[in-house]
C-alpha cells in the first residue's frame, strides 16, 4: 500500500471518529 493511500485511509478514519463522538 502506498503512503498516499495510507494517508487517505487515515483521514477517513479520523473523520469517522469525529462523527462518532457526538
């Protein structure tokens, strides 16, 4: 997996966690 791919997945994960907080 490429670094760009990893960053992308991580961003999505953070977004998901932000949403789940509320």
